[in-house]
C-alpha cells in the first residue's frame, strides 16, 4: 500500500507540475525503488522504535549511496531515474540534505518530487512509535519547509492538488 501511495502521489504531482505524461509514468514506476538501499542497513537500525542516535543516523544515511550503487549503470531511462531518486531523495533545496549537499535545481526534479511525497506519506502513516498526523498539520509542515527542505514551486503545485493526495491516501489506506 505504501508503494501504491508513493507511486500515485508522484504521478499526480508530476502531471500537475506540468511535466510530461511520459515523465509522470516513469516516476510512478521508479519512485518505489527510492529506499532500495535500505537492504544494506542492519535491522537493529531499520526497526528501532524511536529516534536514531548520531552513529545510527550516519549509517542510515548510507541507504542513498547503497541504493545508487545497486541501480547505477543502466542504459534504460527508467533505471536512470530510479538511480537519481535513490541517491537524491534526501537532498534539500537549501543544500542541507544528504548525501551530497546538492541544492536547488542541481537536485534532479524526480528526487525533489519524491522528497515531498516521502515526507507526506511518512507523516500520514502510523508507525510503532507514532500515530499518523492530521492532514492539516502535514500540509503546514510541508509549507513551512518550502524553500528550505522542499522546492518551493513543487510545494505550490502540491497545495493545488491536496484533494488528489487525499483521494490517493484513502484509496490505498493501510
Ligand atoms: Fe530514504
């Protein structure tokens, strides 16, 4: 269900942002691979209830570069996009993200889209250590972090299609 939601949000956000239907279809297929590098992270870190300490977080960060290593080298556009997303989905618009500290449009647009979608879905999901957040609060957080964490123009597009996001989360609940 998480995979369906992430795919659906990415597809909707890409189309609403004026990207091509081909691009939207590609991000729909590539986005579920964004955390593939987590197969290289020990379970005691992945499954830890609650906050990671500094050392654990440093290890967790490597899921981006591990994912990129798994996906790199393909001649297929879909896999190239999957590579960009795996490597870049924790970069931040202001350059404070990881693993490379890229900023602004140096971060591939596919990864900028997944950055918003990943946070939206994580906050909307119930986890062992937290309840799901009210949608209003999530929308506020995303807007507060427009221009710092997130691409401001994508946040504007997100704001326009919140009802579509809600539709997708209801369709693929759980
Ligand atoms: Fe991730």
